[in-house]
């Protein structure tokens, strides 16, 4: 289960990072603020990816616990 958790976190963080990059928000920032924007983009991607991954893992956990109710 711990390996699934680690893989899930990395996959969803990478997906959120790619999704935020595709929005092309960097064109709204000046050249001086690009580095700060990149750091904020990574931190925001980690926050969103971790949240989505936690929801996904909680959902899987609920599904596995539901099998005990059905039996």
C-alpha cells in the first residue's frame, strides 16, 4: 500500500504540473518575475497533486472497505 501511495502522489503531481504548464500562464508575468512564478507553479502543482492523490487513495480505501459490508 505504501508503494501505491508514493506512486500515486508522484503521478498526480506530474499530471497537475503538466496541466498547469499547458495553461501558459507565464506569458502574463514579466521576465523579472519568471523565476518566482516557476517556483509558485511547482508548489501549487504539489499542493493540487497531493490533494487529488489523497482523494484517489481515500476513494480506493473506501471501495476496499465496502467489500467487507457486502460479504
